[in-house]
C-alpha cells in the first residue's frame, strides 16, 4: 500500500508538469482524467485509515532524496490521514468540477498544472515527516496559490490579490523556515517522528519564545488570522474551484495543521495558550460579524472561512483534549460544508451570471437539487442537527465551557460568532432560494438539468458525507483518537455521537439558533449597522494599507537608488575619493603613535631636483593648458621625467619600458586627438574650486602615505631569493628579466593575453567604421594597433 | 630626496584626480594616464628605494649581493604594470574615438543612456 501511495503522490507532480501537453490531447476531459489520481490517493488513504491500529503511526520511506541526507518520507498517523483524506477527496471533486467550470477559460493546461502542484504540495506538506521538506512543500503551496489566485491575470485586482497572498504567506514561510531550523538545532533531528518518539518539548529552551513567535507568525499568516486575514477575501479573485479548494481543505488549513503537528513539541505553555486564544477569538468574531455585511456570495463565504479558521486556532490554543478533539472534528465539518458551498456559488454564478445574493431570489424552483444541497451545507455551517456541523459545534461549546479562567470572555464571543453564522446561513438560503413576490423571476443561462453531472457531484457528495457523518459519527472515532494520541500523547477513547443529552451545551446551542433567527429577522438594521462599521473600518482598510506600504517601500527604494545611482560618473569618483581620504586620515591618525625607525633620507641631488621641477611644471601645465597637443606633450614630458627617475635609481629595464610606452602612447594620442573635440570648460568656477581642493587633499594624503609606507617593512622581502637564484637556477644575468620570463612567467603570459585582448579591441573598434578607417589611411596614418610587449 | 619624490607623487595624484573629475572625457583619460604613472612610482618607492647598482649579475659571478643592487622585485611588478597600462590606454583611446564618433559628445553628463544621437 505504501509504495502505491508514494507513486501516486509522485504521479501528481509528474502529471502537473506534463499537464499543458496532456491538455493538448485530452482537451475538456483533462480535469476528468486527472481526477483519478486524487481519487486513488483517497482510496489508498482510506484503506490505511481502516487498518490503522489505535496507537499506530508509521513511516513510509521513499527513495526520493530531497536534500542530502533527507529522504522524502511519509508519516502516516491519525492527524495526517484526516488532512490527507480531506485534501485528496475534495481535490478529486474539485478536479471533476473544474473540468466543466473552466471549460471556457483560456490556458486551461496551465490551470491544471498549478492546481496539481497545489494539491501535490499540500499532500506532501501534510505527510512529510521531515520539517525542512515540510517547509519546502509549504512554500510550493504559497507559490502555486499565487498563480491560481492570479489566474485571471489580465485583471489588476486579481494580480494584486495574488501578490498580496504571496507576500503575506511568503513572509510566514520565512518565519517557518527559521523556526524549523531552530527546532532542528535544539532537538537534533528534523524528523517529526523522532520529535514525537522522544517526547521532546522545547518549552524550557531559552529560544522557546522566539521559535513560538515564528511558528505562530507562520500559522496565522497562512491561516488568514487577524491582522493578516485580509488576503483571504482578496483571494476569492481566483476561479471558483480554486477558492473552494483553497478554503475547504488546503492552504488556509495548513496553518492549523502546523499548529496541531507541532503541538506536542511546542504547545501547552501560557504564551501558546493566550496568543492563540486571543488571535483566534478576534478572528472568529470579526469574520462572522463582517460576513453578514457582504453582498457577494463568495465574499460572504470567505469571511465565514476566516471565522472558522479563527475557531480552529482558538481551539488549538485552549489546549485541552476536548478542544483538540473539537478542532479536529471542526476541520472536517468545515472542509465538507465550505467546499460544497463554494461549488454551489460557482454553479449559481454560472447559471445566473451574478454572485450578488441580493440580486437573486426564488432559485429553488429552477435549481432544486442545488437548493437542497446548499440547505444541507448551510445547516452544517449553522451547526444544526443532523449534520456533522452540529457535533462540531457542540464539541466546541463543550471545550470552551470547560475553561475555568477565561470562559467568561471566550464563550460569549464564540456564541456571538455562531449567532452571526446562523444568521448568515439563513440569509444566504433566504436570499437565494425563496421566492419574493414583488420581484421578477431570474432569467437563467442554463437549466439545472443542463448543469453537468460533474459539477453537481461535488456539492452533493460533500453534503451527503456531512449527513452521513452526522448520523454515524462513530466512523470518525478511531481516526480522531489516533490523532489525539499523537498530538497530546493521551490515550483517549473518542466517542462522538449526535445526541448527548439535554445539558448546558445543548441549551447554549438552542439559544444560539434562536438568536440567529432573531438577527435574521432584524437583518436590515443589523446589516446596515455592519456595513456602516465596515465603512468605518475602511479607514484602516488593511488591504489598502498593505498595498500602500508596499508601494511606498518601492518608491522609497527607487528614490534612494536614484540618489545613490545618479549616473554622474564624477560624483561616483568624488564619493570614492572622499571616502578613501577619510579612511586614510583615520588610519594615519591611528598610526600616529607607532614607532618609526627613520632611515636617513638620501641626499638631494641638484640634477634630480631640476628633473622633478621640470616634470612637476609639465604635469601642472597638462591640467591647465587649453591646447590638446600641448597637454599631450606635457604629459609625455612628465612620463619621460619619471623614466629618468627610474634610471637614476638603477632600474634600467623600467626606464627603457617607460620611455617606449610613453612614446607609443603619445603617437597614438596624437593620431586620435584631431578626431576629438577641443578642450572645453564645461564646469563652473565653483565646481572647479571644489574639485581642486579635493584633488589637493588627495595629493597631500598620498604624499603622507608614501612617506609612511617607506618605513613600513611588514615581512622580510623575497627579493634576496631572486638575487641568489637568478643565475644558478634560471641561468640569466638580468634579475628583473629573469623574474619576468622565468620565476613569474605565468604572470607575463597573462600580461600578453591582456595586450592581445586590447589589440583585438582596438582593431575591432576601428574596423567597424570602414569609412573612417579609409579616411585615416588617406591621411597616411598606420594601422592603430599598438606594438606588442616591450619586455 | 625621498621626501621630494613623495611630494612629486602627491602632485601627480592631485593633478590626476582633478582631471578625472572633469566632465570632458579627453581630460578624464589624461587623468587616468597620470594616475597610473603615479601609482607605478608609489610601488617603486614602497620597495624602499636606495641608489644601488643595476640589478644585473656581473659576468663571472653566480650570485648578486642584494645590498649592492636595487631591488629587482618592484621593478618586475612595475614593468608589467607599465605594459598593461599601455595596452589599456590604447584601448581607452580607441574606445573614446568610437564613443565620440557615435554619440557626438565628449561631455560625460550627456552620456546618460545608450541611445545614439
């Protein structure tokens, strides 16, 4: 069984890569054929689930190596199976659904690629035993969701929503990586099974608070918790099947999964409890509250998802066996009804052309099956019997009531949220399906029997599963117990049942439903109030704030880049020179106290002095002359002066080279100079003065550095080696030449290569303008490549 | 004597930097020549110059006395540097020629994009 599972999961990715080609063959049937993979996975997982012993969790090793020393290994236990079953099961229905829903879209091949990647990485994330690999899959889900949300990329809203989702979840992904590495360092293993087996809890480690903050950041960004919730309503820009999948079983639930998976390692501390409870509470209430003020069906559902995710986070935070059990069951409940409702929203949109619930009415007669299915899902959402949602809600209430110290705060908020959800559920059904006498009938694009079977299958199957699981909840007992064993290490016999007596929990439930109905009756003033609040909230409209801050950041970056990278060559140099000056000054200051053994300076010879004076005058003349020719000649004079200086100090070879190089350079310069513009003074007086001061400063500092450097002998010079071995080893008398052609022959070869390159460059630069070359030749000048080496 | 040469190098640097900071590209190139010459001199000075004999082993002898000859190592380094700077200078000049040919300006501030005139 295990091998089949591995192959199937690998198959998802393979299929994902080849889908654009497969689409060319299969066309509209692509979704149908692809849906077999998740179906098979679902069956495999179901078989595993049925065979799973109460406290059994095992690893399926695969030969796929992700990172050195990190095989991809699947961890099978209650928790991963619950998530895996939902992901693959709903994934199957979604693929079937999109086969028809996406029929008129362009680039369907790409759509399926993204969707398959999304599904595969979600499954991989849930099952992977290794935390690093889990992080990798986590990131792939973010990237895949980016492409899916922005699938209609010709619409700006879509692109913006996609970017928002990517930035927020990507930020969470980074914190996850950080946290995972820290956990791995502390525990010595990245494998979940090792962590669980050794009962490692990092609560006492000094880095615990850092890790926990990072993990919570990762979870609440992915799971759209307040204040990061706003990307989720934006994400409904995605095609409906994607929204359905994203909300029901994947993506947003990944954060909840992360919290549940790491609960044994991190959970149970005061910080864990309160941070999760507070975030969850706020999110739960705000989501449910704002849902009633929306008109767009998908948007309403998105806000109820936020509320549901808040509930799950809250339950994980409450941190009792009951609350964990409630969270698990509620995850199933939510996946079943939310997937169905989104698919219904897609059907309604396709048939009527709108998603505005207030623009629709009386659809029951034309869409009876859809209506019944929706009713069942909404009943589950409102938490009424006989749906599984009822059990979920009862468990939640029970878990919250057991809290001794904070139940007075959490219970009212969560009852409030549920009241709103009941009202929302009734409102959706009422607006969509009941007939209003004063309004005209809605014209449908399709009749219900024209809706393809594959599109209806999803919501129907999900609704029926909801009823079945509601009536026979004991089917879940074994899986939930197993998951609880691995989460809390508690041996716990889960006994789910629809009816558990007339007790406090039931009384609160009845109160919830009655108040929900009351709110529905008073919906007009309440909705008005909520809309007003939303408008007031819009001042702090988080998506806009987010976009603005991103834009401002980009603007700031552009501004600072423009300031630094201004494109003015001389200001770059100016900056460079000033910094160098500052550094040199600093270093000279620091060396002030160094002991200096001054070697006696050589005597001043008159002829050398005159040489220096002449050269200096030539250099200064180069700067100030207005004639180009004079500048070059003056430059040559200074170059010759330097050559003489070399000669004076006994460097014969240097002097010869300098003479030759200077001559060649002057020849080239003279040849080119008359094709160049005359000197012009382009800068104003003030600039010249500034540059002059800076240049003088540089000159002074260089002088100081040269004087200092003269006394500095950090290491024994290796010149002695050359002097001793030039003749004995290399058989040459001229030591400088021997160094160049023998000891450092490779350097010289590099030098020749440079010259060759330069010559090629010069040649091609001239070559490309044949006309000019001809003109040059007419004037009797030679080819302008420089002579080869002077060695 | 060394102090004077150090001042001379400083002067070369000052003039080179001043020229490099100009807007006219011809002057910038002149500045680069000056700077490379000056830098060679610095290396030469850094070897700890003393007036010595030429770094050539005399006929018949096998070994030269390091204290009698001028230091051969910086000379070899500078020699390489001179040749390379010659190659570079030739290339820059050719480039400048083409550059003026294509853009029609010698003002670096006018050269803010790669568009031709």
